[in-house]
C-alpha cells in the first residue's frame, strides 16, 4: 500500500511540507512525499491524446508522477493560496491528472485529504476567504474524479512581506492589508506549524482516517 502526498509549496521545509509529512506519517502505511517544485512540467493542453492510454502525451516530469498516483492507494494534496485561490503549481498538476479519468476513472474511490496553508487571517474581512477558496478548489477536483474526500485541514502561514526588505512601507504590503495600516512587521509573530497544536491534532486525525480507509478497502 502506498499513500502519496504532494506539496505545492516552493519554500524548503515549509509549514505546508511539515503538515503534509505529519498527515502521511499518521496513516501508518507506506508513503511518498512529493514536492512539486522539484519537478518541471507543463499545463494540460486538453488535447485528448491520453484518451486511449490514460497516459499524458507530454514528455515531462508530471507524466511519470501521474502514473505513480494512478497506482497509489490514496492521495493527500497540500497547497496554498497566493492570490486568494489555489496556487498555480498545485492546480496545474491536478489538471494533469485528467489523463487518469478516461473510461476507467483510476482515482475513483481513493481516499483523499486536503491541506491548505494560508497567511490570510480569518478575521480580516477585506480580502477574500482564501483558505476556503483553495480547499474548495481541491475538493471539487476530488469530487469530480469520484474520490473519497476524507477531510481538509487549514494551517496558518506567513505573508511573504514579513521577510521582504521594503515590506514595511510598500504601498501594497501584505502586512498592511492583512493586519492593518498602522501595524509594523516587528509586531507580527512568525507562524510555525509546531505552535498550532489543534492543527497538528487535526492532521493526525485525517491521516489516521485515510490509513484506516485504505486498509479497509484492501480487506474487501
């Protein structure tokens, strides 16, 4: 049994990566962690060249990754919403999994989990609810493919402007947009997954449930 987790975060050892690893470890099964930024691939061309073979005709890294997921027992998708919606790297890869649906629906019935890291404070009513949008996007993909959506976990992340030199006074600073016009960077706490005990518990619960569903499916 193999449970695959894909992370769309390009940041090394990010909150998103660590959250995904916690969920994978909790499954109690053999797992594989895939960081999408380590691979190079194109967007789906909607050419239907995969209709007969269920293999994408594009010759890039995503072609082999899609086949790994074809034979996996479950999938956990971890991403983030840089502009209020699911990041392009993750969304583009999910669209490449379209080749697995023709005639057979190779993802159908597989347990799926969702992890989204967002720096947008929930109490900020000015911007769109980015975490909810991103979760909805992945959930829609899984529902369309007939997957068994086990759950979704939201992680509190960090706005990149906290690390940017002119982020203190930039007219478009995310610090100002997220936390108010009078807030200074030094007053904003860097969010670490390890400090979010309720999130860690939720990741473990989701991972264990995915592992249990995979084991139960093998008994049938």
